[in-house]
C-alpha cells in the first residue's frame, strides 16, 4: 500500500493553488510546493482559499479536499467521481433500510467502542497507583458489564442508551486519568467544547472522520448512508458509525499528549460564550503529534498483523464492503488488543 500524505493548511490567509503538477500553498511567509503524486488529501483548518483550478485538479486525481470548523466539526468535503461498484452501494442501501441488518451492524460498532473503551481504561489502571488503580479497574469491570447487554438491544434507541451509559462511566475515567495533569477534565462537552481536553478530543474526532470518509469513498461506499447514525442530509453517517470504533483510540492519544505536556494551557484560547479552541500554535503542535500517531502500527485482530494507524480507515471500509457484498458473514470491527 502506497504511503501518501495529508497537506494541512492552518493559516487563515493562505491560498491553495496548482502549478506544474504540484499544489502550492501561499502564505505571508512564502510559498511551499507539494507534488500531487504524493498527496491523498488536503485539510483546511482555517479560512484558507482554494483556487478553482486547484480544486479541479484535486478531484481529477482523487485527492480529497476537506475543511474543519474550529471545534473539529466537518465544514465540507470535495472529491472526485465516486468509484467502486454500483452494486456495492445498492447492497449498502438495502441493508440500511433493513431494520434487522442495520441493528446487527449498529451493535458491532457500539460493541467495539465499548470494548475499546474498557481496554483503554485497563491500560490507564496499569499506569496508576494505589486507590486510583483500583478505581480504574473497577470502572473497567463496570464498562465490561455494559458490553454484555448489547446482544439484548431491541432497537437503535435501546442500543444508544447502553452506549450512553458506558460512555458516562468511561469519561469519568478520563477525568481520573488526568487528575495529576495541568489540564483537567470533568465531563464530555461539545458544540462547543468548554475546556481544553474536550476541545482536543473534538478536534481529533474531526480529523478521524475526514480519514474515514476518504477510506469509504476509496472502496465505493456511500459515507452518508449509515446504520447506527441514520441518514440525515449533510451528515457523514457511515463515517460516524465506524468512528465509534476509534474514538477511544483518539481519547488515549489526547490523554497521552496532555500527560506528556505536549499540549498545555497556552495552546488554547477561550472565546466569548465560553467555547475553548486550539490556537494557531496549539494546532501546529497537535497536528505534529497527530501525524506521529498515524504512523504507529496497531495490531489488527482479523488480519493478525500490525497495521499502521493511517491505513486502518481503509482497512475497515474494505471489511465492511466485503460484508455487504456477502464475502464475509459478519463485519469485524477494529478492536484494541
């Protein structure tokens, strides 16, 4: 699998253009050139401009252009013509309107999220000492008990209730894991995030979703037709479905950055209304760590070998496509080992 890179454009006044087979990014500090042969996506994290020629060339070459809001929410995604087999998308749409098939897939997404949440908490417990270690182990056992309820979920609402209960226990553990860190965490808040840790989590989720959209598009699936997240205009529902498997991985990444002082109070800004966002310097540090994170290998239980984190969205999209085509009896979500 060829390793391609993402071009991050963070400056508000930057302008993305194209010249002689390269994307150019013009900033006040100068112009950088990025050969298009080595790019798979362009991610705009500020109010940068993109010329129509650059956008057209990107879509021709299958380079995804996406933009995120300050809180990590997706603003837009542009790509080329959808590839893959139309019969695969017909199978996806058929499964999406079948309540039994949809619930089965939704159970698998949520089960993987809860299982991975438990694994992350167990790892935090091994790093802790004394009463905190015991408390985290107890929380991990409680999360495991919620996992056992998933098979009995009658419908999507029941399943989301189980997921929400497990998330409540899990996010309490995030706060405990950061008890001795300069950035504290009390509860999950979003739209907008109310503290630096929530801000970093939301930003990581936004980056993850853009990767998943690319992986789904690459195999020919419709990233807007989901199973746990039902279809809604403008929402990448299927990308959000698979993102559930990886949210604990993102949370562990953020907690590690905070614990290692790779993110601190000076990397964030508070705006009127109480929202907290990464500032420009904070975004640069965050993205540097994020790229390091994406290069790390993680063992994949189905493939039975380590896979680089950057490749996992495409791997999971491929496994889901094989299940929908009938090549796999069940969809195997990604689980930490």
